């Protein structure tokens, strides 16, 4: 597991635990988030370029700023 995946896992776990109050459900949500992240990292667009490189980070600024 990479450092980025650990960060995604921890943030997803904390958020899911806060919402559901159930550690098992939080582990499942965090594991699902990391699994989806791994899948996206291999997706390619119509031209053959990796989709992850086409992401415009400016679309996520609002989410980053509002994160606790």
C-alpha cells in the first residue's frame, strides 16, 4: 500500500466511522475507496492516455478547502 493509499484509507475510514459509528462498516468503506482508487489509476481515455493525468485539480479546490 502506498502512502497515498494509506491517506485515502485513513480519511475514508474516519469519515465512515463518524457517519455510521460502526468500525466494520468504516473498514469496508475505506477498503472500497482504495480499491476504486487503484482501478482508476489504470483507466485510459479514448486516445490511450491515462485518465488520471487528465484530471484538473482545480475542480477539487472547494472540497480541499472545506475538508476538516
